[in-house]
């Protein structure tokens, strides 16, 4: 098992090194349709004094993120200009990648939801990716409201339910808090820490990843029945991804705009088909092939060790020096 650790570290460094991209302006890195998404509460429908958001429409879900990164920009000014260092960027970029790669569409093909030639803006509740991303959009957003970071009171916002499985989701601050107290509290801690101007970026990363992991933990097994809708390589990747997040959290990967963007160019650019065999997928870059292969290997290692490998890795990464080595290796390569 130990031999995997160095190769994992190399892979993580390789993640970032292998896909240096020319970036002209920061706005090129924003998620799809960013400029058309709501950027303030008044861009949403208001019913009886309550802003009503439909998170099953891409622009409306992305709008929650846009409000989130816009209103929290002031907490990140001290780390760099143009809100580039806002570590909440990781969330909208991930949702944008899911949209762009067809992962928010209805995998059962029963509806046109999410299809490019059909109901393109629709986000399908049958999508495994969309369901987990719901938690990673609704919970930080509502927790930010609860913590006062968005300048609006808790009873002024409600989210609309999907067409089915409504009981798996929560829709306002009150019900999300009572259904998912642990995750909501951890997001709240994150926002309180962000407001404190003496908190370091490394510490903010720590609180962000704690909240992120707690959020996925609440939803982790709820949507296992979605795996059946996908090809074997895609459902394997989904499981690998859900596991990899814990490792990425352990190194406190910096989810700022540029770093997340570069990271994402190494992820599969489309849904995987039944014939796709990493690392030999023809229309993928070497880097995408390698990363996909390693993510699957990481999943198998983690799974066959009964998650002991993750505990070991987390232990190693509690050392600030080792985290620094990993991260500075990545930065040097950038
Ligand atoms: C949905 O359609 C895609 C592309 O046409 C196909 O690859 C996939 O197997 C279909 N999925 C299901 C569950 O029928
Ligand atoms: C939150 O949602 C619950 C359940 O739908 C509802 O009973 C409650 O009135 C809502 N609270 C607010 C403050 O909107
Ligand atoms: C802000 O953070 C510093 C350093 O972590 C801590 O000492 C201080 O108590 C915090 N202030 C508040 C208001 O939480």
C-alpha cells in the first residue's frame, strides 16, 4: 500500500503540471453562461416577499453561486485582486464542468432534460452529479444567508423542489438546518472564519474542505440508485470521484479560480461510454487518461483497504510541512 503514496503525490503534482493553459483573462475561466446568470436576489422571482429560486434550472443554480462569490469577494481581497483567490470558485466551476460535459442531463433518456437539442437549461434529478451538486449549492448558499453574509434574512429565500424524490432535498434555511445540522454548522463556521480578517488562506481552505466533506457525507449514499443509469466506466468514475474528493480535501487543494480551472482540464470532458478504457481513451488527452486511471486506482486502493488508506493519507497530510511540499511542488509547476 505504501508504494502508492509517492505515486499519488506525483499524480497530484502531475494533475496541475500537465495542463498549463494559456489564460488571457480571468473571465474566460468563468463557468458557462456566467454573465447571463442572476447576480443579485432581485434577478429572481419574488412571491409574497420571498425570493423563489429554481435550482433545477442551470442559470438559477449557477446564480446562487454567483451571488455567493460576489458577496464574499471582500473576504478574499487581502489574498489577491479581482476575486481570483475566492476559494468558493471551486463550487461553481465544478457545476459548470458538469453542465458542459453533459453530466446534468437525464441519464435515463426518458426526458429531454438537459439535452443540448432539447431542454438544455434543465438539471435532471435523475443525474447522480446533479443530486450531489444540489447539496453543494443549496447548503453553502443557505448557510451563507443564515450567517448574514448575503445581506438578506433567512425567511426571504426558498428553493423549488424537483419533479420527484422531493424528500431527499431541503428547501429553506430552517428545513436545511434541521435536516442537515452538521453540514450547515460547518458551512456557518467557514463563513464566520472568512469574515475574520486574521484567518489565513490555509485555514480557510481547512474550514471549506471540512464543510465540503460534511456536505457530501450527508448525501453520499442517498443517490446510489442513480449509478444504474450510467455506463460502467461512468459509474466507476462517479464512485472514484466521490472518494477522490476526500484526498483532495486532505491536501487542502486551493479551490481558487485559476487553480480549479487548471485542475478541471484534467477531468473527463464528456460522459464515459461503455467502451471507454482508461488510460486508452482516444479522444482524451494523455493527462485526462492518466488522471482518470489514477482516480480509479485510488478508489480501488481505498476500497480494498477498508478506507485505511485514506486515514493514513489524512494522517500524513496533517503535517503542514508535507502539505506545503505537495502544494509548493504544484505551485512550482504552475
Ligand atoms: C441514453 O442515450 C445515450 C446516447 O444516445 C446512450 O449511450 C445511453 O446508453 C442511453 N442510456 C440509457 C439508460 O438508455
Ligand atoms: C421552510 O419550509 C417549510 C417546509 O416546506 C415550511 O413549512 C416553512 O414555512 C418554510 N420556512 C420559511 C421561513 O420559509
Ligand atoms: C480571528 O482569528 C484570530 C486568529 O485565528 C483569532 O485569534 C481571533 O480570536 C479571531 N477573532 C474573532 C472575532 O473570531
